[in-house]
């Protein structure tokens, strides 16, 4: 009776794993959610592994050993899914190497040195290593993933229960004088039932994590859409309206002096540049939000990059009588994407000129220190308060401070800078005091 009960429970657990694996495969194909591909493969493999227990003979390698190996492989694919879901590097050596090691030791201790105790003990160590790593990954969340904390804690609790069940089951089996798959004990049945429920709970936990992440992304996209509408309704409409007003003045006022016309033309030039700059940022942010950027890294000369991106701002600096200077360092090479780095430098220089009054200065400098590159953009502008610095890179705060000549902005450029620098595994920071200017510092890894 106990054997029949064990077989029924095994079929139920296998069926649930296969159904959940098929559902996650559908979810992966429809939404391409990170992690679901690995979790789908893991569930399907675990389901197939459980069915291997019905391959005769019951004490043969496929039924008594290979079944556990499939479960191990499925669990390590779960771990790969967790890494991908969190945006971390997948350690393929661990995902492939540990199951291969488990396979090798099972072959050795089943066919060469027949010892079920040693084989089971080593297999248990492999599973304990998996549970320990998975537990760590559940708690090691980045600041941007804190919204997953409650779900991952529930999953972590399930992993702890699963690990305890493994230890109890192994201790019980190893304490027996003879290990026989056709003679399950009442305690073994209970542990098997509980393990099956925990596996189902883990699978549902992964699905809940995917659902929560998709909901978070949807809310973020909705917030971005509202931000875009706000920019278009205010920050873009205002300068275009001003350009139209100045053009109307130039056309209708015949008695303007040459100096007045020159002043109007300079203002039109600055308004046109700032509006074009804003449109570029909108387009680049839209591309980034829709994953249209192809981050193909090549070896770049940071000095040449700065020269290229700042050439268009020399006329803007001259219009405001701003002293514009660039001090290049030596051997400033890095691996990166030229287009996104050009956007970063362009936005930082544009902001520096925007908030620097007439007669001020904007200074750029590059420097190589150890294995990192430093790019600084320093201005003698109006500076920022500590409160402004704290919210500078927050997308939910609407920064639309006008420049010293009434130039408009949206705060979108700094968001692009932050995202693109982070894409290069770098860091962007600001130091500033009211009335004493601002220094923006970018730190990037050197080319190896």
C-alpha cells in the first residue's frame, strides 16, 4: 500500500512540474520575461526525472539514481533562472559542472564501487550547495529590486524547508541497514509528500516573482509615459512658442536696430539648440525604454570622444561669453559604446553651459588613475543645494530649472547619463554648492 501511495504521489508531483513547466514556457514565449526560460526547462526536467522512477527495474540506475540527477539538473536551472531574473551573470561552469560531477560520481559508485550510501551522501552535498547559493541569491537584492523582497523571502523560507526535508530524508535513509527503493517507510512517505508540496510552492513563487516584476515594469512605463506628456506639454511647447514669437517680431518690427536684431538672432539660436537637444534626449530615452539600443562595445579614445561631442557647444559658450576649455589626459582608452557615451558628455556639457552665467567658465578634463578613467565637467554656475543633489537622478521628480539665459530643460538628460554610465559599469556623481558651481564626475573602467 505504501509503495502504491508513493507511486501516486510521484505521478502527481511529476504532473504538476510538467504543467508548470509548460505554462512558464508559454509565458517565456509570449513575454520573454527574464528567468522564465530556465525555470520552464527546470520544471520540465524535474517532471521527467520523477517519471524515470517508473522505468524498470526499480533498483536499476535509471529509476533509482538517474531520476535524482534529473531533479538536480532542474534545480540548478532554477538557479540560472534566478540569476537571469535578477540581471546577474549566469555562472555556466557551476550550472553545468555540478550536475556533471553528480552524474560522474553516481556512475562510479553505482557501477564500479557499488555503494548507495556514498552516492546518496555526495548527491546530498550537491543539493545542499544548491540550496545555500539559492538562499543567498534570494536575500541579495539590489536597491532597484527591493519590491521583490517579500516574495523572495517566502521563496527563501520554502528553500529552507526543502533543505531541512532533504537532510531529514537523507539522515533517515542512511540510518537504515539496507537501502531498498521498493520498501518505503511511513516517514519516507511523509517527507516525500512534503518535498512535493515545497517544490510546487517554489514554482508558484517564481511565477509570482515574474508577475510582480511585469507589474513593476508596467507601472514604470506608465510613469515614463506621463513624464513624456509633461515634457511635451510644457518643456517642448514653451521654447517652440518663444521661437515663433521672436520670428514674428523680426518679421513685423521694421525699426529694430542692428544690435537688437543681433540679440534676437542670438536668442533664437540658443532656443533652437536647446529645443533640438531636448528632442534628441526624448528620442534616445524612447529608444532606451523600448530596448532599441544595441550596445556593441568597441575600444574608444575618451579624449577623441569628448572632442567630438563638445565641438557643437563652442558656439553656445561663445554666445554667453563663457570660457570653454578641455584638458585631455594620457592613454584614456576604454571599451564602450560611442553613441551612448557621446550622449552622456553632450548632456553634461549642455547643463554646464546652461547654468553658467556670462563671463563664467566650463572646464573638462580626463585622467587615468590606476585602471579607471575619470572625466570631470566643472562649471562656475549657480550651483545646487544639498536637497537638489539628493533628487537629481530621480525620474519621478520633475526638474525643469531654467538656465541663466532662460534655457529650458526637462531633467531627462541626467537620467540618460546615469543609465548609460551604469551600462558601462561606471559611476556618475555630482558635487556642488550654491553660488560656487558644480562638478560632474564620471568614473569608467579602462580598456584591458
